[in-house]
C-alpha cells in the first residue's frame, strides 16, 4: 500500500442529502476526512510504522463489521420507460381500408401494417422511402437494392442482391406475392410496401375499417419497438455515464432488467436548477417491461473501483498524529487502535489494510 493523503485538522461528517424528485440518490461517497469530491478516487495510506494514538478503554458509540468484497461506485436516477422513434404512417394507395392492427402490437419486416381492399400493406426495413413502383425495365437504384435485401432476408433468394431489377428479381417478387395472397404479377405498385428503419410498435390507429384510403391520408402512428429510459445524472457523477456501459433497471414490482447506455447528452440545468447530464438507457429485454410503459423506474449505473478487498465505513477512519489513519478495533469491552493504509473509496466505504484486520472484525463508528 502507498502513503495516505494528509487529512484536514478537523473531521466533519456531512448530513445525508435530501431525496430529490428526479435524481433518487447519488451513492458516491463524499469522504470528508480526505477532502475529496464525490467521485471515487484512489487515496493512499500512511506508513503503518507511525506511532498509533494513545490506547483507550472507552467504547465507541457504535460498531460496524469489516467487510470483504468489491467496492462499487454507483448512482441511481429515476425516469419513465418509453418507446423511441415516433412517426406517422401515411397511405399511398386508393381504395377502402379493410383492416388495421391493434394498439401496442408490433410489426416486423414482412409484417402487415394495414390492409386496403383486403390486400396487405407490408413493412420492409430500409432508410430510403419507397417513391416509385417496382417493375421490369425500371432504372437501377438504391430502392431496388433495399427491396432485394428484404426479399433475401425473408427467404426469397436465387437472385443477385444489387440495384438492378432483373427477371430473377421478378420471380422472387412473384413468390412473395403468392404467399401474401396478392396477385403474382412480379410488379409492386407504389404504396404496397412501406420502408422504415426498424420494426415498429403501433401507438395509435388513425383510420378505421371502412374509411376511404386516399393517398396522403394518415393511417397509423407508430414508434420504435425498442424501449428506453430517459434519466438525468448529476454532473458530478457523469463519469459513470459512458455510452455502451451496462445499467440495471429496477422495476416498480422490485424486479430488475438489464439496459445499455445508448446516448449521453451535454450538461444542462434541470428544473431544480441543478447541473445534470441527460442519459438514455436502452432496455435489453423489452418483454420484462411490456406492462409498465410511461411508468417511472430506477436506473442504477455502477463501476467497480476495487475487487475483493477489505473495507470499512469512511466514518470509521480516524486521523493519526503525524499523518495517516487508524481504526478502533472493538473486541468485547476492549478497544485498540490499529493503523491502516487506505485504497479505493466508493459507496461511503474505504478500502483498508492493517495488522490483524480481517472480514468480520468490528470497528468503531459514530452513532447514527
């Protein structure tokens, strides 16, 4: 172990912060005796050969056990579960609406969005909207490539996936049309397929069976099928919010599900005029939260600061004359001062090492 930072002359213990509406709690400890900030830092213990404070027989007001395990820096924040990527689906065909999907249902590649004249309008995946009919002799283009990519993904192959609409493409289209109950013409009229970048969830149905289907008419409002939680992390804890890092989402019933940080925004002032960083956490298993949309959940972000170490509450550390720290080891009615060297600090605890310290050893702490 390396040497401790010199403590200030006076030891203070900060009162616990009041619970906030948006940010549930910032678990990172503010170690008063070391005058460091709220982040987790590696502090250095003093020499264990320095003279210990005078022995005392006076029992401390309370004790806590020395614990062995990982020291974890964590922050918790509250936010609602929502779906991402809302948009409106507009019809491009003429006829009568004969079928619409149920709200909250999801539609994936090759699925039916709605029906006109008892024929499906189909979702395909792609970033370029359909802007013309597909038919033999058409000019090459990226829309043809997107169509062929979808046909191949749906199992209709035996053609080269490129920007050219060939006879082999026609044959694949006919097989696809036949399986959908469409006339097997090999041509796809404008409006029969809708290209979207991802599967969608039906948020609102804007047309009913029997309504006239006019080009440009709004039929559905959808969102992305991926779910996310938008939270605000205190600026002082932004080092825990790293894009791609894992998160734990605690549901209203006490269960948990996993998440991944999808985006981290620029710092800003929130409604309470506190500096925060907006963070979006994408849920990894949407089935866990199907019935709790728009319900606030707790998101926990963690980082391991030290693995398999002995630790004590930071309030157990006592400054020593000449520098460094000690803890009061309590054995029955006897108390002895043990010099310690310190390591990582996290979650209100400090990594310690000292003669005779072991898991389960009781040390003195202030009374709560």
